[in-house]
C-alpha cells in the first residue's frame, strides 16, 4: 500500500483509496455492522457537503421500534455491555450469584443504528447535518450504545445518567460524547426565550494540550450553525465575573484569534462567552483556584452553572498524577443537576471505585435524595483492557540498549529484515512512524541519533521530529500539524502523545522503550489502527533489563491475537503490510512458550515501574551512587557525535545522489510524494 495515501487524505488532498475505513468497526473486528450490513457503500466516509438525505445506509429498522430481544441481539453482536452500577452493587450486597447480579443490572436501551436516526432522538437539524457533512454515517459501537443514553434527558421516561465508558482506542469516543453534549447545550439555549444568556455550561477535561486542541477542532465542526460554542482554555481567559485571570500557567495559546470575539464585557471583567470549555485539569485549576499550587486544600471558586463534566482519558485524569486537580474541578461543579461522564480504553476497578465513591459523596454533600439521584451506568465495548485485534504486534528482544538502536535503524531500512538477522520476504514497514521513549531526554537523544540518518533525497532531517512537553506550545502545535500533513514521517515522543491523539495514518508505533504500564501499552499501540483501519503494526523492543516487565504486554498481545477473526489475520497480507498475523513465527507474535517463560512481575516492581519507569533509563541524579550512574550512562542512547553523523550522512547522500541522477526527489515540498515510500535507502 502506498504509505502516502493516508497522509494525503489528512492533508486534504484527493484520496486515491476509496476503501471503507469502517468495514471493520474497531471492537467488532471483522464483524459486519449492527444489522448484518456489510455493504462498504453504506459505511464509506465520503466527501464533505453531501446531503444528509443521500445516506445510503441500508440500516432500515428505525431504532425506536426495536424490541428488547432485538436490542439484546445487537448488543451481543457488537460486544456492547451496559450495566447500572448502583443496581449491580446493590445486588452484590445481597450476595446473589455473580451471573444473576450481572443479568439483573443489564440495560437494554435503544441503540443508534445509523446517524440518519439522530432526528428520531430529537437531535437538532444543524447538528445532524454537521455529522453527515463530516461523512459519518455508520455509528461505531461506542456511539451506537452511548449516544442514546446521553440523549435521554430529552425524553420524559428516563433521565440522563452519569456514565463510565470503556471502549477501544480509535473507536470514536470523542463523537460519542460531543454529539449529545452539543445537543444538550443547544436545547438549553432554546428553553431560554430564544435569547440565551451564554455562559460556560459544560467542561471537558483531557490530559494534554494536544488532546484539548483536537477535541476543540472536532467540536467546532459539529457546532457549526447550532449556536453552540466550544473553546479551549487559554492564558488570561476570564471564566466568571470577578475572576482575575493569571498568565502563569501553560494553557492553550494556539487557538484561533476568532475566540477573541467570544469575550463580552460585563460590569466587572470580560467573561469568556462560550458554552463548552475544554481544558487540561491544571489549566482550569489555576483559573478557579490561583493559589492551588501552594495549598491544595483551598476550596476552588464554585462553578454552579456547569451542567456537564466530561473526563476524556478518565483513568489518567483520576490517576495520582492528575487526581487532585481533576477532583478539584469536579468539586467546583456544584450544580445538583451536574452529569459526569468518563471515557477511556482502560478503566481499572480502582478508578471505577473512585468514581462511584466521588459521585456518592457528592450526592450526600449536596443533600440529593436517594430517589432523585441519577443512575450511574457503565458501558463496555469489546473486551476490557485489550488492544485492537486489527493491529499486529511484534515483541523484539534486543538484549542491550545498543541493540535497540540497531533494531530501530533496521526498521527504517526496508531492504533489511529486522525480525531476525536473516533476510525475509515480507514487505517492509511503511511510515509514518510514531516512536515512544521513556523520558524527554531519551526522546531528544534518539532524535539526535537518527536525525542525520535520513538522506537528502528523502527529505533529510526535516522528515524526523521530536515532540515533548518541554517544547513551547507553538512548536508543539506546528510539529503536530506537520506530522498530520505528512511532512514529518518519523515522530519521536514520550507518553505525552500516548493518549487520545488521532493521527489517522500512523502505520507503525514503535515502543523504543517499553511502556510503564500495560494500559500504557494499549494506548500507545492504539495510535495506529484508528477508526477500524487495518495494517497497523506495534513494534516493541525489550532488553535484558525489561524481561521482568514484559509478561503483561505479552498477555495483552496474546489476548488481542486470540480475538482476531480470520479477516483480521489476512488483513496484513492483503494490505501489503509486512506481517501475516496468522503466522506468529513470522510476526514475532506471542507463542505459548514465551508466555510461560516470562517471569511474573511483583506488585511492588509494577508499582515502581509505573511511577519511575525502568531505572537505567531515568535521568542521572547527583545523589545516585557510582554504580547507578554507570548503569544509566551505559543505557544512554547514541554513540557518535552529531557532527560525525552529519558528515557520514552527507557523504552517503552525495554518493546516492550521483548514482541516482541529479535532483531526484522522493517527495515534493508538501510531502505528497508521487513515488512510493522507499525508506531511507540502504546504508
Ligand atoms: P477514541 O477517542 O475512541 O480513541 P476518536 O474519537 O479519536 O477515538 O476517533 C478516532 C477516529 O475515528 C477519528 O479520526 C474519527 O474521525 C473517526 N470516527 C469516529 N467516529 C466515526 C464514525 N462513526 N465513522 C467513521 N469514522 C469515525
Ligand atoms: Mg479519545
């Protein structure tokens, strides 16, 4: 497959590939969609500005008419499980059998089987049109299950629940929470005599600026002509009257200038005139509690108008790193009618417990009577905590740190096999590559090391970039944009980009350093295979030192391979990927002997890894003893100096250039090559 095809799609260029991206819905893996419809024409993402009435989806059964038995069948087929957590817990307390508990608490609500049915759920015309203009026709499983639940507020029979959703990476969770939210805000405008007093009524929290900006971009497309506004938190933004904003924090400053119009003057200060505010927890905490850094116990300024709080990547937001900030925002939302929803591909039972407890404490402190409390539902799509079955995984033992560098270089040189020393006949991996390291320093070192490996005819060092949180916001945005446009082919990063960000065309995720947690593996791998795309590969290097931590990752890979359907297995071959997932010997897939051979990691080692990463890869500290310093120095990336590498590359480039004929470029200025990606040439 031409690697540049997917890139040209994100560059807004005419796509040459008409293949449906949703023939396989992410978690259904090779299943036909909801009602057995597998017609690619029904699911194909099409050009913008198509009339909503042109929807050729042949899902003809109006959702509202489905019987409970039909809903059960659909949920079973799409691997959707919805339970009422309060009912489930009450049943557990009565010590009934687990199966009976689960059955009693299952919810069989009407699914949204096609976006053309949004109108039946009373979704306004403009929003419905925006969805179809974005060429979304067939809802993914998570959208099918959760959009109707969150739209419940419109009907008399049931109220909007609090919701916890666990659905695979790239399965469309953003749309699942944005559509009902925009509808809810738009409805609230209508009920205020046609002249709504615009104020922030919803907050979406996400762990990184990159994700915040992506959610706002998606949201803006859906808000067109609905009268609803969505804005990213920025430096100096005034959230409420009397609020004196500070410019201390690193909040978003890459938003469009248009937002400046969103400010209205009030008697005290210009208050941001928006409906939905998207922010990282810290940016918002700085705004509602300026001295929070000094004293976390200071109560934040209340935000009584917030009716909806959404936590995207909820398990990270409720993890100790962000927990205090997230809970501070949550507690500032004092409206008794607040609804909260939490979304991630991985939500462990500890985070679920924390959410349940926080909601219950809130109900008590706000003196909300038991009968008036909103239900708390949990939706799980597919298997919990597994990687997408459409992604191929390779676990590669490199023994040492320098072995990784060799492995990495072999990945970039398609003429060589990297799975073993021998040449193999499989098709090489294609960029774009997203490469993860444990720390910022290591990301930077790997970048320095690989930067001059790219010969000038392939675009030189402009094809490779490094992105981490120490870079200024505008540099981060421009790197993100260039990677999306296909100008950058290899992006080296840290876990900053492991969550939520949607680069549609990423073909290969490389764990240059193993992730700190199993959930981390699921999320990093999930940067490929987005929206049901096939052929994504996740390559993980591991050394002697990592062996003790690898079992968890190997288990995830084994579970993902087990859940593959025959069509997933052939996908790699059909798409020209270098893997045949059906043959673990070739793919580096997990074989039973490896699972048995790998040691189990102790709880304390797991905790230590989660908090600090693999020890030898941590930064050198002044108080490290000599032995530790030596170990850390040994694990450093890179051997040659930048100068030596640049010289070597220059010579190699000159030789290749004269051999190939003058001026032959693999890609044009915009990165839209009309030649196939040939790697960086053989060294
Ligand atoms: P998640 O949050 O579950 O990881 P995203 O919301 O980022 O996934 O969506 C992943 C990709 O899937 C995005 O590029 C989005 O445009 C696309 N997508 C979402 N829903 C649909 C749909 N119903 N049909 C086609 N593409 C979709
Ligand atoms: Mg997401």
